[in-house]
């Protein structure tokens, strides 16, 4: 424990004595002026000094004591409470200052506003002796300045209270520091729990909701513009197919159907290249193609929840446990992390083994065979669907073939119709 010397104690006591004497002087002057002000409002000019002094003391003493109290208890007071108390103190001090200013403005001596001009005037006194007297003029600015200076002691009492508290400040002892440490450790967890409970009760703020909506709108806009571009390209490819002459041979049509036509003759449908894991997820959840084939590397949790029929609570839990990697906005996650997590928890293990075995094959042979097989399957499915329902729409055919856009289904309809037209016998 730090002990002070005898000299330090004497100086500290002297400072306290001087400050207390100043408080008494300031309070007496202010209370006297404020009491005189209130006494002038008594009915029929009857003086009531006792009541006026009580009323004046209520203002000035309250301001002084409250200032001392807030300086003494400021460390344990919350910040917003200190602001409220200081506003109260300043309001009372301002009220007392204005009354003192009005008192000084009313009773100030006119001689205080006179200033010498620098010109001397000769005058003779009664005995005939010559005197030089300076010429004076009135300075009207002093009519405002003098009352302000005369009533400033109201604010001095508050300033003295603040400064006096600094002289009473001592370095904390080891016991005090340990007690403070214990208090902070015990209350930190409790305060954090209270904040979390209050946050759950309030829900998301308007700013956070607006930010999430803006991010979702931005992602949706990118998907719409990308879809329009791909649909426009598909419609252009379909228009080119309609311009192909009908006189094409049966062998040529069969060669188209087998998927062996040269790339310069038929433009294949454009797709983003997906990994085996992404294709497996698309097989189980067809709606995920909307974001698996999109160019951005991120996707919102809401879109993942809707396309994979998963709860937002589950997805947010995986984001918190770092199983799914998110951006700074916890509602936007990276696609690769979603695919990895889905392969480990959502997709059945048998399907995951298939993907692993598939990755061991030769990529070139597998891609060529799968392309030819998928072409033949789609054409066969189209022929079968049109045979069962000739009035089948492009939208229904796209759903049957597992395609996203009706324009792609229209492509396969035209190829099937050409093959059927070539197979029809010629009637004589």
C-alpha cells in the first residue's frame, strides 16, 4: 500500500481548505443575488427573504452537491447516466447564471462603462487652482461584458468542484485492483449472456434485414440476366435448326441422332462444367442446378435451403461450426464448401462411393461415352414422349427430359420430328 508523506498530506489539506472557502464565497454571492431576484416578485412588495433564500439555496446548493457527487461516483456510473446527470447540472447552473447576470445588469454602476479618450480638459477648482481632467466616453459594449464577468462565479463553483476531485484522486491499492479484477471477471459473462438474450428478443435489425435483401436481390438479378443470355443463345440455335432443308437424307438424320455429327454442323447446348460431386448433388436435388451452374462462387443460405429442402437452422449451425465456409455476411456461403459438406452429410454414402470410383476412370473416355449415351437417351426419351402425347408442350417435355429451359427441349423435339418424318412411308 502506498503511503503519503506528511508534506503531501498538509498540501492536500490546504487545497481542500482553500476550495471549501471558495465554495462558501461563490455560494453566498449567488444565493444572495438569486434571493434578491425572487424577493422582488412577492405580492404588494412585501418582503419574504427567508423563502427567497431557501429557494435560491435549493438551486445553487443542488448544482454544487450534484457536481461533487457525479465526480466522486463517476467510475461506477454507466456512461448514459453520467450524461443525464451532467445535463441536469448544466441546466441548473445555467438558470442560476442567467439570474445573476440579470441582477448585475440591473445594479451595475454607470462609472464602470466609462473609458478615457486620451484628451485632457483644463478645469479650475473653487480655490482657483488649475487641474487637468481626462475626457470620458461611455463604452456600450461594457454594458454586456460587465454583467457577464460579475455573474461568472456561478460557473466557477462547478469548475472548482471538478478540479477539486482531481486533487483527491489517489493511486489504487493492490487490494482495490484485485477487487476490480474479480468484479469484471464475474460480471463479464453475465453481461454477455444478457446481451445475447436481448438480441434474440429483438431479432434482426432493420439495417441487417435490408442488407440481406439487397444481397439476395443482387444474386437474383445476376441469375436472371445470365438466364436471359443463355435463353437468347438457345433460341438462336433453334432458329438455325429450323432453317435446315427438309431434303436431308435418312442417314444424315440418324447420324445427328447418334451424337456423332461434327461440331461445325450442330452447336451443342452450352453448360458450365460441373464436378462429379456437383453432378451427384444435382441428381438428388434438381433445383440446385440454378446455382451450381451460375458463375458466382457464392450462394445465399436461403437459396440452398429452398433447393435442397434443408432448414435454415441446420445450415446456420453448420456455418457456425465452420463446416460450411461463409463470407463476412454469414448468410452468403461459398459453393465449394456447400458441396463438400453435402457430400459428407446429405448425400448417401453409396452415391459418394460411386463418385469416388468414377473419378478413377479415364476422364476423356468417360466424357465421350457419357456424352454419346446422354444424346441417345434424350432422343429416345423425346421419341417416346411424343409418341405417347403428340401435343406435349416444350415446358412439359423439358420437365420430362430433366432440362431447365424449354428452348433446349424444343431442340430435341425438332430432331425427333425430323426422324419421325423420315421414317414415314411414302404414299402413292
